[in-house]
C-alpha cells in the first residue's frame, strides 16, 4: 500500500486540475468496479453493487490538493499569485513550486526573507511572488492562470510517512484498498473520488446531488493535537486509531452513522478515537446538505502538519481506517437506532 500512496502523493493535482490523479486512480479501480463514471465536474465514481436490498452508500475522498494560481506577471519575470485552497502563509517562504509544464520556482515576498525574522507579521498574499529564474517576462513559459503545486518529497519513515498532499491522497488510497478488501456487501457502494474539495467542497456537492446516496461518508485527514503546545486543544493522536468524526466547523455527523461506526469498531477490536475539530471541514459537509439531506458521517486519518509541504501520518492508523471502512460497508445495519 505504501507504493500506492507514494504514487498518489507524487501526482500533480491542484483543485480544478485533477486529471492526472483521476487517470491514475481509474487504472487502479477499473478492475475492481462494476461501473465507472465521471461527471461534468470531474468527480470519479466507482460502483460496487450490493448483493442484497441494502442502502446506497457514497464513500468519498478528494483528489485535489492546495496550490497557487498566477494572477499577474511583472516585467522583471516575477509571478504574483493567489491561493487555491487554504494556504498557510508561514509555509510559503523558501518553498518550491512546480507548474504543470514542469517549470519549477521558489516563493519569496517583498522585503525579502528578513521581514519575517523576529516574529513580525507575515505579508498579505499579494506581496508574495514566485521566482522561476527568468531574467525577464519574455523568458517565462508560465503566466496568468497557470497553476503551481507545492514540491513536497515523499519519505517512508517506516511506521510513519512524510509527504505533502497526503490530504487527501491518503483518503484516495484508503478507498482503493477498501475496494480490494470488500468481498461482499448488502449495499451499493459508490466509491467517489471528488474534485475541488480544498476550494469549498464543490465536487462533493454535485456528486451527492447526482448520485442520491442514502448515506454519505467522507474519508479525509484530520489534524492531531499531540505535538508540543498545540494551538488548538484537539484530542486526536497520531497512531491513536481511526478517527470517527463527531463534528467539525462545517458539519455534525449523523448520530446514527457515528454510532454504527463505533459499534463496528468495537465489535472488530479496531482502535478508534473520536474527532471533534473546532475548525475546517470535509466533503461530508456538502454531502450532508445535498437534496433533502443525506445521513452523513466521516472517518479520518490523523495527520500532523496538514497543508504544509510535509504532512505526517501513521501506517497503523491507515490500516485501522481501512479495516473500519471495510467492516462498516459490509455491515447490514449502517444506521444505528437513536437512543
Ligand atoms: Zn482534505
């Protein structure tokens, strides 16, 4: 599975430009699916038909990653940009980026690197630029509208993995692995690889509207609170088990889905932890509010340093998320009765 994760993480796919990632995932899921479809926005659906009169479950992970889009080119060859998705300014300085055509550059800002030393406030997005080494505007082979992804090498640390874009290629890997392991289910399961999550869960919105699932389940990363003096009090720990989402800033999980996930985890001795995030959200928020409402929950892979160029995950957590998702999707009662 590590080879699959590496392959997914090393593929270019900022929001709106997920084509390469989709082509790669399609290769993996085509032999496992009963039906494959791509919608107008680029969401990829891989259906595994159920063997009974079960529910229609949409399990979704997003293919896109954060990036930068060029807004203006200066005569001297420097490129101004704005963010695609939530860009942490502190991660920009000195970071390398790569465009779809292979052009690579480094990010800096007006006033030079010295401006941020001493804890001064970081400049606004408009004061940053990308330098691709061009001596003038004429030398550039990228321009307004071109999209850069962050350069973020993948490292296998053994138990743990390091790499940017694990948000949410690790979720895509989990779905692919679950498709392999899911032998039989009473439910029609639509494994959904969504576009444009990072810019406001846009792909999941139309995916859920179009496919009309009874139950929605997002698989994404969630930040942990286990590094020294974390900014937010978060209970999640790296290596602490699959995270079952209770709530984040964008949604409250359907209690029946959440309880069913907990019951399945306990029954199979799968380590899990409950996730409550005071900020952020996932595709689950869009799925839940589709049409007349969808019973929706989420399973997360705990992650350190999300949206930075080196995120960290633990392989035990990945395995536990795959086990939980596989067990849940084959369970005859995916909605627990209310207490
Ligand atoms: Zn994500």
